[in-house]
């Protein structure tokens, strides 16, 4: 009843598609100064997420880190500008 596996016991959840997407993406962690609260997290996430090629943004306010997942190599200048536009300073890769 409700199994994700086919009769030959191969899983059909689309895991292969996910693996391809991950293989083609690049995860880069940046150090960002000036973040203090949830508003900071939202501002940076919104600004960086709007960039072409950005698949995901994860902000760690306490650690001062912004993890950006891009399709291919990240556009460092655009990411730096987006963080700057949000009112924070990207100080380099973490």
C-alpha cells in the first residue's frame, strides 16, 4: 500500500533528479558583518535571493555567515553588492 518503491524494489521518489541538481550547484559560505536579528536575515535573504543564478540562501545571524547556493560559480561581485545594498558588509569567504 502507499510505498515509494516499484515492484523491482527501486525507489521512485526522484532522488536522481535531486542529485543532478546538487551536483550542478555550488555552495559558498560568506562572512557578513553587521547582522544582529531576524530582520537582518530577511533583508539579506531577500536581496541575495533576487540575483540570477541563486538557488538558495541561508543566513546564520549568530555566526555571521551567509550560505549561498548557486547554479554554477557564484557571481561574487553581485553577491557582495546585494549584501551591501541590504546594509551589511560581506567581508569575504568564510
